[in-house]
C-alpha cells in the first residue's frame, strides 16, 4: 500500500504510523538494538501536534517507547489489546507521560493497546509540576502489566477515566497523591472514574490514594472485578472529600480472594505496619458500597462506611476507631456471623439453614414494640414486669427505672452467676417457619453474657452482649421442622448484670414476611383491629 507524504509525516496509517523501535518478526526486545538518540514515535507525535492534532494510529507489533504526550489535540490508538504492545524505551521514564501545559477537562484518549513493563517502572505517568495537575485522560481497552505503578498521579492530576481496561502484575495499579505548591496552591487526587475494569495481582494495592487537601473530589468504581490481589484493594491514607457528595462510590463490583498476602505485601499506614485487607481508610468522609461484597476493613478517624444491597458474609472489621461509622441498608447475608455496624434494613436476610447459621444484626431503635396479631407462634415482652427464665437454675428479674423506649419507665435487670444458662421467651414452632427476632439490652456490670436463638435446634450464631448503651440486636433464620422449644439462650461465663428492655420472637410462613417485620414493623405501636 502506498503511503502518502501527509500520512507518513503525521503517522496516520499502517507501518508508517509506527513508533520508535518496532520489533521485527523473529526478534525479541532483548535482541532489538534501539537508537537512543532519536524516538521516531515522539517525532511523529510532535509533528501531528504542530499540524493541529488528530489520532496517532499505532500498528500491530511491539514498540519500545518513552512518549511525552504534551498536546490535548493528539490522541493515541493501537490496533488492539495484545496486538499493539508498548514497552519502555527508557526504564527510568514512564512508557507514556502526560505533561500538558494547559489545565483543562478536555480529555485525551488512549485506546486499544498494551503497556508492558518488566516488574518495575511506570506504565502511564503524569507530570511532577503544578502545570501538569489536570490530567484529563480517557483510557479505553488498555492492558497494563509488569509495573511498579501501572498509573501514577503524583501531583493531583484529576480527570482520569478508565473503561474496559485490564490491570495485572504490579505493586500498585492506581497510585495518586495530592499536590501543594510553594505558594500554597493545591490540587487533590480525586475525580477518578473506573468502569468495567479487571484488577488482579496487585502486590501492594489496587488503589492507593494520599490526598489530605480539603475537597478531594469523587472516586467511582462501576462494574469492576477485583480478584487474586494479595495486597490491599483500596488504601486511602487520607481522602478529605467534604463536598456534599460521597467521596468514594463502589457499585456492582466483584471481590474475590483479595488481601490474602503476608508480610511482604504489608504497608506502613498511620505509623503502623498494616497487613493486607480489602479496605484501609483514614479520615474519609463517606465510602458508599452498592451491590458489592466487602471483605476485611480498617477504619481510622471519622471514616463513614455505608453499604446498600451488599452481601456481608465475608465482611469483617479488623479495626475501627470510635469515631468511625458503619451503616447497612438492605443487607444481604449468606452465612452466620455477628454483622458489625448498624443494620437499618435487610433483604434476603439469611439463606435456609438447618444449623447455627443465622446472622445477628445490630438494629436501630424505634417507637413501641410489636404486639402481633397473627396465627403463628410468638413470644413478645415489653419488659414492664418481672420475668422468670429457666435453665440450669431459675432466674427472676427485678424492675429498674431505666428505659430504652419512649413511654417505658422500667426495664428488667437479670443477675448472672458464673456458668448460668437460661432460656428467655421459649416458644413451640408448629411447622417449618421463618423466625424474626429482636432483643433490646444493655450490660450494666461484670462480663458479657452470650446470646443465641437456640433450643431443640440452633438457628443463630452466638453474640456477646457487651454494649453498655441500650442496643437492639436481631435477625432472621429458618427452622426447617416443627420444634417443641426454641428461644433466647443466655449464657454467662462470669458474673454479670444485664438489663432487658424488650424482646420479640415471631414465626412467619415466608422469609419476606419475617424480613418486613424487621424492616417496617419493628417496635411499632399496637394497632386496633386485625392486621
């Protein structure tokens, strides 16, 4: 094919559009001799920029380059992922460097190619001076493999959009730091949008952000896959997003086999060596997870975590400061555990189980207590009057002036001796049923008794009753056969004083009905007439 003079000059077609050091067939990179005095791709890029811009097309092949991309009018496109492969011409420089002299949201597109390192260096790097702050880059269908940092944003460099990209084999896939100049000018390290990308083999972190300047923008991950990363998935050394929108949103993503590494994958964060986890966050305004399974997390300062329609069977809190907050909406749980944080609503609260697999949630307090008018079995008490509980020995409570609910003046105090185990509110279950239950309590003194829903069959895990402020816990579990007894089993390994403000244990024929009771009718005042 004959190539026009214009095409050859501006690099718009075929091999003439090629970059520096195309590797001929039959030779590998180590065999190819590179002329270090001239970079043909840089020459063609500069010529295209001078001519007013366009798209620099790269042909099939492996190219060794260190390209300085300085014009917002020039875009870069390969012949396809794994077809056009760029490797570093100079290991000390990124393969592609974004160094724009004009701060703008006008995004440059890089598409359809692979950036391949040798377990070192940077794939896509941004400038190191104030004038390079606005990256404005759209990266589509690009594969990154074999780097220390796949993408490095050392001075803010906001406006990075990643779509349908593959990241593998790096210390950090996405690394960013905010910028503060000598004249106190600042730029945060937010405005990152990641869609339909796949991240694996991150030795330190998939995303590492250190942005202590106020107004750190927003970071969004949509429909991404995180799997087989031995290091962290998300690390926020600081992220001061206080702009009235969620600082970080992770939506419809997959989390599998992450944070599994050892000491070689640890990071020193907040002055302490931290072993890999799904999330480390220090003073982040809000992190919002939607339809995304979470793993182990570490929360420092006033970091706030909200989950919506998330599976919580792998969720665990390694550490959370007292100022941190965890709230769940429409929580989905597929295994037995005590779920950290406050659960404001449930969806598909528990899979069917025939053993102690039911989860236990901390629930919000509401007005009144349900007085069920249903045909199924139930036990309900507002704890205005003393209660007798049977077990290894009979325990009788006494009324105290200390109420959890508006309009209630008293609660019931139960004194445990070492080794006590008693049943509170036992019922018979006439048929296979879903059980919804709640218990309001606070510990007054001594050790922490444990609670489980138990009897002829155990349907929940054990939960320590260790809260010293009034707390409501509850859950939903399936009983797969009729039982002559099931109830609240309270056990004490040491002497303890516990106050009970109310409880309910109600059988339902469907999971939906049980879940709706916890979501919509919990602690509702009694209504006149049938429901």
